[in-house]
C-alpha cells in the first residue's frame, strides 16, 4: 500500500514545506511563499514603481519646457521601460533575491536547489513575467497551483522558488569555566590565540547544544587541529582527534582571562606610550 492509498486526502493536500538536501547530507527546510503573500509584495512593488514613474513624468515635463517636448517623452519612455523590465530582475539579482515588497514581507527568491538566485535566474524569471500577467495574473495563479512549489511560469523557466525567510534566534548557554580544565603551560609553545579566535570559540561553544554530537565534532575538528599545530601542543593527541570540542573549551579556558588582562595592560601602556611604539605593537598584532 502506498502512502497516497493510506491517506487519499493527504495526497491532495498542498505542502508548503521545501526540503533540500545538500551534497554534504545537510537537510535544509524552507517554507514556500503562497500566492496571497506574493501578491501583497507585488502590490507594494507596483506602488513603488508607479511612484517612480510619476516622479519622472513631473521631472520630464519640466525638462520638456527647457529642452523640448521630444526629450521629455523619450526620457519617460526609457524610464518606464527600465522600471517594467529591469526593476524585479536587478533587485533580485543584486539584493539577495529580494525586491522592496519581498523585503517587507520577508520573502526571498532562491534557486530550486537552495542556492542564492543567480543574475541569469533573476533576469530570466522576470523576463517571462509578461506571460504570467496575462488575463489579470490568471496565468500566473493557475500555474502556481498546478506546477507545485507555488511556481509561476517564470519560476519554472529559471528553476527558482520563492520562500519565506524565518528569523530564528539560536539559544546560547554560558560557558562555565570552573568545569573546564585549562591546558598545561608545559604542553604549549609561545603562540597566543587572538581575541577574534577566542570570540569564535566562545560563540561556537555557546551554541553547542543546538548541534548533534557528530555535527559539532566535524565543525570543531578543523579548528582544533589547526590550533593544536600552532600552539605546538604536546599533550594527549587523542584529546584533539576524539574530543575536539573539549579541546577548544580547554584552549578558551587557558587563554581568555590572560588575553583580557593583556588587553587591559596594553590600554594602560598606550596611554603613555610614544606614537612609534604604539604603531609597532599594532603592526605586530596584525601579523
């Protein structure tokens, strides 16, 4: 028995979820934008375009008095052509798949495989917009419901979809340093991680609970291995290979307080240091 046989009503139900699996086996879930929301976004863009055209007509009427009526008519026709055919394509190509209307309603154009909209895809999907607008947008609405994924003709040609952006606040948990054993100074060389590196480790460890163990291990391993090499770490190599997140936590516990104290000392010293010595220390920090 197939899934459709078991739930015949569910087989007819329109799904608004778009699940994309990347080559790295990461599943990304998007919420497809429905026709109603897209129509509202289009109306905002339409009002904006009308406002631009009206402003150009007023300016052109003034220019016509000065330079001649032919110049003003030509200017209006050029601007109207650009607004009709370039506004959507250029906006979606250069502003992360968004127009002003899409930004207001948190919509975004993506390629069907989850990649950001390309310039060619954005221009192509809007070049076909004229066919979607036939019969008072009837062609576009019918195509959205029949094609799946709410794609109009332009989306089918350009292989794009419109999704809703969800602003998710990722929870963070504090790092309890009392429970982390710092690395022994005898196991380390003279290298000291930068404040940016320690901030990156703090950001990662604060959000460790939203990751699976395997995913967290994979993300932490590259940084842990690189830091172990630069620190000339001579301790247990299994700590880096098998427990990279724990190694990063130990690095953070070892250096973050010392780094804060060093920054405070530098601030005090800079207050009375000569300009030449301050410049030299900034250059050393940059390298």
